């Protein structure tokens, strides 16, 4: 270990060696000084380009750090604003949906009229659904949408719906509509699975409640066919044959090839 006060006796050392040791000791004494920041002279544009390059290469942690430094060094202006939305995307790609959502909400709150705020709403929809990358999904291999947390699915649906409603001319509207249809079908399938469970256990009133909800709220989804079939089945098991007949009539009018018609025709 080097010490700032010399422990040598110069009179027994050659002058050249004394000079070398003195330089080493002085270097040791100054080793606690802070190294100059290699990025301290970068402009906002240079900071942003460096962060963007990291983002494009998939170096998300580095990109996030550089975006944070950019905003700390240059908190105002277009580069700082763009960094705020880019850092949300970086967190999203880095499998940190909670941090991504927090960044998105912050951007929307600070810049409600920003020219790219529609993208923030779109990213909020993507991230809301990704946030349910829960233990069940990771360790049980759950990938089917109907197995996901309905709240997360509904949050994602509402985020896309808000984008479509508020920004009908956005570039992200068409994709958002497709995702909404997918999410809506997932919500309907979730209720159908619950209704099947109730039917299996003879809870016919609960079957009717779930199936009716699907018919009334998810009319554009394929799950309506099974919902009507489950309703007819529950009515038959309960001995309410007039309502069973009415339900089968509706089922036949809308789904003439439904397997429930052949099952319940006897």
C-alpha cells in the first residue's frame, strides 16, 4: 500500500530512484480524486444519439442510463421530452413493465398535448398487458390470453380504447383495434371457462350469470355461441324448458351449425 508521507531514507537512494518513487507516491496521494466525466461536454443531441444507438442495439440498461443522464443534464427541450418516452420503451423491452408504465404515465402527465402522446397511450396498452407476466405465466407456462389476469387484460383494452377514441387519426389506431378484438375475445373466453367450471359442479345459476354476461357484453366474439349453449344447458338442468327453448332458438338463428344444437336436440 502507498502512503502520502515517505517511509524511505533518501540519503541511501540514488537521485533517479528518488524521483521515480516520489512520482509514484504523488500518484497514490491523488488517486482519491474524481475522474473527469467523459460525457460531461456532450450536447443534448449527442447524449440522445448515444442513448438511441444503445436502444437500437438492444443495450437497454445502457440506453436507460444515458437517457437518465440526458434528462438530468438537459431537463428541458425536445431531446429531454423524447428521452422520457424512449426510456419507457426501453423499460418495456427490458421486461420491466412496472417501470415502463410509470414512465409512460409520467410522460402523459407532463406532456398531454405532445405530438407523440398517442404513442404513449399505445405503449401503455402494450405494457399493461405485459405487466401480467406473473409467476403463473412464467412457471406454469401460461400463454393463453384467457388464463391471464382479467384486470390486466381489461387495463390493456381500456388503454387501447382510449387511444382509438382520443386519437382516431393516429398511426396506431388500426393495430390498436386488432389488439382490442383479441383482448375482448380473451375476456370472453375467461368467463366461458368459469361458466364451464360452474356447470361441472352443478352451479347452474352461476353458469347463467357468466354466460349472460358474455352474450350481453362480448357480442362480437366467437364465445357467444358457447355462452348460449351453456345457458340452454343450464336451463335444461334446472327444468326451465321454456327459457331453454328460447335460448336454443336464438342459438339456431345465429349459429345454425352449433354443436350445442345437436347435443340438446333430444
